[in-house]
């Protein structure tokens, strides 16, 4: 059985490499020829721990190939994983034009039975559109099946999430498609849940929105903690001890960002409202998330009063640690607010400075990129921690304090122990803790 993976973004590239690692023959495809050449030469265009090594290993084994000839890839494969982008429109709904384009291409190249698998996150009922599109544009009376197999990988741990999944959701409507997909994931057979296609599509949106709500919930509790003597870290620990709640995704801070949660919450809200379902719960979760940066900036102002011409260091630009991705990163809004108030910024991130320079270029005056966390702290009136990279947790804070103009530390991710940093002489504030 030959597997095609259409799209070589985060999900597509990890899927192609991961399926090859499972021992399958995989053809990765993308219409971006430059990107395909880069990947085929063993280079990964994103920072994702472990991915490049696995790519090189599987290219060498001959199980993995890449091509920009989409028609050929469609013709040569039995199962096609569709991993192209579904970016948001202004109203929150997903732009499905790339999925439509791939469906038409598959229709035009249908030369035998195939299973077309939705892997990108798509609105519930997308499969019926794919089926209809293929039926409209195919030139033969050959048939194919559509299936849904949503991907749950997280950036920063994508390779291990793919190779060791908690669950594999397979939405199908024929035994033939089911058998082929179960065969692909045979090594994780005990983790497979078979559903109909609408259910599989909805599981993905419902999971991401639930996790986003969990984060907004603990952030709401953090705001409450700040008005009392309670400590949100301990509240979260205490809640998490109940196995019905669980301790994960209860970290208060600057809120969720990235390419999935913000987009998926908006998309599910729109899907529900279009179908006449009240989605106020998700709307409120989104509102709480949008407030996080404003509350953080308020803390900065409480420490510095006037921001104009103040020097401020920022540690962490990516939307979460272990990635260079800045899509919907809280740092973008933090920087925008601080610049609007006339602050001068010293920025540092272990991986995400290159993409951030595209958005906020270095000007040597208001925006300076630094080679280390210590350099970002040099001469600043306050240091803000925005993303919780491991190296920040191990910072020599004595040295940091020495190079700062004022020892003010504002921790947006509750990385430091308040008593310890205050004992070192820092004026310290964090989220949901006195
Ligand atoms: C998420 C889902 O976890 C994954 O299953 C899906 O396939 C894609 O979307 P990802 O966006 O890579 O993955 O990162 P994740 O680790 O889930 O974090 C998302 C955001 O939530 C980050 O901005 C993170 O900082 C924030 N977060 C996470 C919190 O603020 N608090 C938490 O407790 C957990």
C-alpha cells in the first residue's frame, strides 16, 4: 500500500515522516517546489525537536520520497492524507479552498480505488463536500472513500506525539476504508477508536476547544486569586489531584496562542452558531484569553508607571517553548502595546527571533534583538518573562539583577518562586499569586 501526504506544513511533514517511520512507503507532496527540494535534501523548514533526524533516516531508508508533481503522487497512491492549511477567514470560519483544490486534483487523477483521509482540522461535515467535489470532477466511474483521522500532535513534541499517540480516531463509512486505515496504524491498534466521519471531525474541534476553555478557566481563577490571598499554582495543583479534572492544561499565564487553539475555538463557535446552537461558553473563554495581555501590561504599568522611553527586556517570543512558531503568540501583542506606549525593547528567544524580525525588524533604537537572556536584561528598567523556555528557569538571577537598571521582574508564566526571587532583591510580580 502506498501512502500520499498532501501538504508539508507542521501536520503534513510530521505525518509523512511518522508514517514512514511506522514502516510504510510514503510520498509527500506540496505545490511549493522550493520547499519540496529543501525537504527532499533532508532539511526541515521549521524548528521541531527530532524531526530532521527522523526525516533524514527515512529518506535514506527509501521509504520516504517528496515530489511537487501532485498529479503523479495522487495516481501512485492508495491512501491520501490531506494535510493542507485551513486558515481562518475574518468571521472565524475556516477557509476550505485548499481542501477543495486537493479534492479536484484527486478527482482529475482518480485511476483506481483510493481512501482520501482528512488529517487537517476541518469543520464537521467537510467529508460530504470532499465526496461531492470528487464526484463532480472525476472523469471515470471509479470510486473512492473519504475518511477522517484528525491529528492531535503538539508543536515542540510533535514527533513523539505522532509516534506514541494517546488515541487514534478513525472516522469511516466503509469497511474497506476502515481496514486500510486500521492497517496503517496496526502497531497502535489498542488506541484506535472507530466512529462515523462527522463524529471524528467533531472530536478534534471539541478537544481543542475544551483544552482552550480549561486554560481560560484557570486564568479566570488566577484573576480571582489576585484579589485574595490564594495562590493559583496551588489551586491548580489541588484541583488537578481529582482525576476527573486532571492537572494538565491548568497553567495560568498569558493565555493560549499558536496556530490551533485560537483558530479552532473561533471555527467551532461559528460552526455551532451557523447550526443554531448557542456557543456562548466558547465566546466567554475566548474573551478571557484576549484579556490576558491587557492585564499583563497593567502589571508592567503598575511597576513602571510611565512606559515612554523605559527600557524593557522580553524573554520568550514563541507562542510556547520548544518551537520557533510565533503565530498568535502573546509576545506579539505585548510588543505592540509596549511600543505604542513608547518603550524601548530588548528581545531574546532561543529559536523565534528570526520570524519575529520579519514582524518587528531590529531598528537599534526601539527594538533590539539580543544574543542571550542576560543581554536582554542589560540596562533595563524591567524584565518580562513571556514564554517559559527551560533555559529561563535555569537563569543565574544574581547575574541578571547585576546588569539590570532596576531589579523588576514580571513573570507571565509563573516560572520563578516568588519568595526566592524577592529574597534576592527583585521586585517581582506573576500571575494569580501574591
Ligand atoms: C494544540 C493541541 O494541544 C494539539 O493536540 C493540537 O493538535 C494542536 O493544538 P499546540 O498548539 O502545539 O497544540 O500547543 P499546546 O501545548 O496545546 O499549547 C497551546 C497554547 O496553550 C500555548 O500557547 C500554551 O502556552 C498555552 N497553554 C497550555 C497555557 O497557557 N496553559 C496550559 O496549561 C497549557
